[in-house]
């Protein structure tokens, strides 16, 4: 999902080979040759770098107890709490939200009305959901003919992005005020739904339990099997709010405010979100709303958006305000083909990992897991660099 800004310059190449599952080639080429928000590509690149690095093998290298705070950052919290690994998926959602106003304005400038844009958004959402369902089935080795209904899984990462993207698109043309009110409505409604259900079912003392909450009840009513990682379809409300918060930041960037003012506002908002999320989740000893990634609670949303916004703000400052872009090219190479890299890593990670093991000696004195992950990262980066230099981009 590409973000494009009319006020930011980005060098266009004379030849662009697009691989898209949408529109015709002429329209796709015209869209990609438009000017881009460089910080968005670089920010996505950072997220993908963290994703495909798999923690750089540090969990196997740094086994001492005093390094546990670092190595745990590449694992999900069992229930309450938050790690770097937990923050990646909502960070992608936030980037989707930042991109949407630019994409909408660009298509509107090419004469596409709302109905045509909605049809395109619907197609994007369906493709993302379908790809996500396939990746989940591939990972679980789940044949279609054995459990056909099991393919109807909307709780995976790409499925949740597709559903949230489509819901957020409905609010996109209505302006910042409506988007802000919708964010508040979704987050308050999401929390209130959990609270009301817990007390109505007589489980108020287990308000945020794994096996008994509103999301689980809704999935059961939809005849969905319990998710092995305790994610729920009801999370789509909070995920949509994250996308809308990204939209609000994009609207701020596209406003007439100076870059310095925009950076100051974004920095203040990110720090306020982090502080509020920490306080409400028990930072001062009183837990009002626990920080639970698997239920996307309000405090988790604040923490995830605050962290992502803080990183994005200074990418925006350096790459778009100061036009210091050459240093970020290795990240941009990854960010420009984010969907391709995500799918390729999910399907083919074993190949570069086995290749790395063939190249490395089995020496106990060598931090072999670290070198394996670095080689895997290098192979995927070289593939993305080859695609980038030939202007080949995979998008839906």
C-alpha cells in the first residue's frame, strides 16, 4: 500500500516494471512514478529488518541471565506485557494508515471517484485476506480438503490488516475530525465491550482472562476454533483505530504547518501515548487496563502507536524535511517491496537458513546462530536490491 505526497520530491526512474494485482499497467506505472513519502518506505524497511532478522540469533548466543531483557525482545509475551516483537504488527498497521491519505489523493487526482476507489480497496482487502489465509494454512500444513472451514481464518496478521484497512477506508474521505471521533469510539467501544461482557457473564473477576472474554465468545458464536495464540476477530476494532491514528498523522504532514511544528506535535503525541499507556497499564502500581497484545487493549494501542510514531517522526525529519535520504537506501530497498518480502520470508526462509549453515563451520567458538541470521538477512536484502534496481515492485 503505497503512500505518495505531492509536496515531497522523490527521483523517478525512466523505466518501471510493476508487478501488481490491480488496475492496468499504464495506471500502475503512473501511480508509482508519482512522488513518495520517503520516510514511509524507510520505516517499513526497519520493521521488515527486525522481522526477518529473527532476533539475529541472540537468544542462542547470549544465554546469560543478565542478557534476558534483550533476548526476550524477540519473543511474544505470554499474555500481559509488551516486547519489541509484539510491536511489529501494529507498526505495520500504523504505516498502512499513514499511506492511505496519499494513495487516496493520488487516485482522486487521476479522476477516480469514491465508488471506484472503494472497489479497489475491497479488492486489496480480499487479496490480503486470501494471502494471509494461505500463509496460515501453509505454516500449519493444513490441506484444504481435510478442513475446508479452517481456511476461514481472519485472525492472522495479513487478514487483520486487510479487514482493518477496509473499515478504515470508509472513514478516510470524512476528514480528520470524523477520523478522530471514530478512533475514540472504537477504542472506548472495544474496552467497554470486554467489560460489559465480563460482568454480564458473571466473570467480572476474570475480565481479561485468556479463555473467557468477549473476543473468544464472538469467535465461538462464529463457529471458529479457539486460536492457538489467543487472538480474536474482535481485535479488528482496535486494529482499525491504529490505522486511523496513522491517517491522522498523514493529515498532519499534508497540512500547511511547517516541518518543525509537525515534528514537535508528533514527538509530543508519541511521548504522551507512551506515558499514558504505561500509567494505565500499572506504571504506578494500579492496573486500570492491562497491556495485552493478543486482545489489542487500549494501553497496548497507546504503547504501540507511541513507539511507532516516535520512530517515524525522526525518519520524517531526516528523510523528508532535511532530504537526507542516501543513508536510508538499504532500508528503502526493503520497504518498497514489503509485501513480497513478508510472503517470501514466510514461504522460503528455510532455504537461505540451510544455505547459511552449509557455509559456516561448526565451531563452538563461533557465534553460529548470529552469522546464520545475518546471512539470511543478506540474501533477502540482495533479492530486494535486485528487484529495486530493476524497478520491480509487488503490490496489491
